[in-house]
C-alpha cells in the first residue's frame, strides 16, 4: 500500500511564501524603489501563531480589494502611488506584487517576518475609505488523511453506505462536462490520459512549486514531499510536518475519483466520461489563497492577468483543500464570480472533527460543502461538521482496514515521479470529488441547471445516513441515482 502520511486541514504559516519575482518594494523611510526579483530557493522561515486571528497571523503578504469607484481598483499606476503613500505612512517596505483575477491586489512586505509589521501595513490600508477589504494571503493544504480495482470501490455500489452510482450511469456519465480539479496538479496515468483538457500551474512561488519555476501551462505534479519542520511551526510551536512526508499525489487521486475512465482496467470515476482540467495550486507545504483565487477565476472562465484565456471553462470546480480561518471577502468575491459564470464550486469540509464554518473555503457562501462518511455510513471520525455542511459523501476511514478508504489513482514515487498505481486514502478530500462527479452527471443530463439548482437537487435527494452523525452532516448521504432521476423528472 502507498505510505500516505496525514495532511491536516490546519492552515500553515504564510511566512513560507517566498517573495514574488516581479514586485517593486517601497521603503517608508526614503520612498526609494527596490527590486525584489530573487525567488526563494531555500527552506522557508519558521514562525508560530494562532492561524485564525488576523491580528497575530504571521504573513508577509495580504490582499487588498478597493471599492469600485476608486482609481486603485483598476489602475496599477494609481495603486503603486497608494502603496508608496502607505509605505511612507507606516515606515514599512511594501511591495505591489500583482493584480488577482478578481481585481484585488496582492501586497508583500519582502523583508519582514514580524507579524506586527504586516498588521501595521494592513491597518493603513483598512483605514482608507476607498478600500473594501484587506485580508491575509493565507496558506492552505490538501484535505486528505492517510493511511483490476473496481471491487475496492465500495463507495460507488455498496447498499449500506455507497452512493448508488452504477445505476445512475444509465442516465448520464458526465460526457462533455469539464471538471476543474484545483489541487496539486496531476501525474500521467492510464486511467486519466483520455480525460484531460489543458489546465494551468498557478503556483507563483518556485520553492513551493518544486518544478524549477513559477506559473506556466504545465500543471504536472512534481511532488510535495517535505522533511520534518520544513514548513514552519503550528500554533503550538510544533514542527510542520510533524514527521518526514512523501509525495501525496493528491490531485491525481481526486481526479481519478471524479473521472477515471471506464476502460475495463483499474478503477472507474463517478463521471467517467467527464473531462478533467488539472489546475495546480498546491505544492511543497501547501499553497497560497492568492494563487487559489486566481485559479478559481480562471477555471470558471474569468480573466487573470498574464495567463492565457481558458479555452475550456469548467462547469464544476473541485477544491479538496482548506485552511483554518473564516471565509474572507477575497475568497468570497472569487467564488461568487465563478458561480455567477455558471460554475458549481464543490469543497471539502475539512478533517479536524470541528465546525466547518471556521474553515475556508468550507465556510464560504455559494459552495457545496461536503462532509465525509465511513463505510458503515457514520460521519467519519475526522470529518468536520455543522451548519456549513451541505451534504455528506463517502470519504472512508482506514483506521481498521485500508480497504475501507477510497480507492483511486496515484503515482508510486515517494520523493520523485515514479510509475502509476492505486491507493486507498481517507478524508473529506475524497468525499468532495464524489459530489463534483455527481454535479457533472447532473450537468450532462440537465445542462440548463444553475449551480444553485444543482446544489438543491443534490441536497433534496440525499438519504439519511445509515449510521450516526453528531454535529450536523447536511442533508445526509448523497444518492446519485435518486438525484439524477429527480433532475430528469422520471
């Protein structure tokens, strides 16, 4: 079995984000411009603080959204002028990095690791009446938990806690529908090659990317292994990760759950004739919300500066990732715009056995938030819960048996790319793609359905969990056949 190590949903430290490559920094003491063109290539600095509080969260970067009437909302020249003024006001070196796809601006303090410096700079922007919001550029992670193959896919067909998928294929298989997997990217796999449409690598930091560069049109997953403590410290001062970890191939596993092809070999996906658009935002030590915001925008057909137009806008986005912070306006703006373009956004609830509303994007508006069940139909012990959860899907639980996890596609390389394979993972990361696949089936069967109608149809046709759920599991366990039958009126 693949030695997959735990990847918690808790937010990592934003100090691990390297200085971006093209920003111009302004020092408050002199106003002199300094290039910050050196990408970080060594291990990031460590720090610790409560991840959920803006006042103490250590971060070198933050996102500024201006009100629509302000010149800074659209003019980089006006924004750079404002950055100079804020630098002079605070005495901090402040750098304008880039414009996000939502129109918000990414700002960096390239020479600080002190939370108070960043907070002072953020406060200066917040005090400006032309500013709509200022939020940290946080770090997020995949939401998986560790541990010919169809017989292992209990989540599709078992009567007790499966999602009743095979009979749904009589109505739809996802053909012609594109699902964007915003994740670690993808590796070559027999099950996925025919399902792919061009995606993009949105990781802007070369150290995180591990592929020798920044953003480009190759979303290949080059691995996310990390040594103990290489990603900083958690809020309690413990090293992150707690032990050496190998590559997760998380995006490949998620993609297989959604759309592994029905070729008589290996596994089969929920929507096995859907298209997968791999979008890379997570690498070594996770990824940043600013990159994810641009990925959401681009995947749904929006415009991102410096990135070619997406020729295959996705009808469904899957985000099996998250961080422990309440949803902020930067995230909400990107998601609302994506849904407005007609894209359903499916997200994992998180793996901390806690209220999902305290996590993002799980607690954001306009998303379908998915909790995880085990093979007996109980809420999985790790799964987040609460009023933010819309529905539950199989996520597995491997504490007793590896076979009780979700079986899907991976790569076998531990610290480099190896041969293709399969593995049993558990997590809300595994539950979310079940619903993303179901959304693709619905979109094929009833193309006129809006994201809100897709969400409501899934919720209305869920069944009670056959096991127990404390804390709230949404509408219950999703049922693919019942959902598709209701959508077609049969």
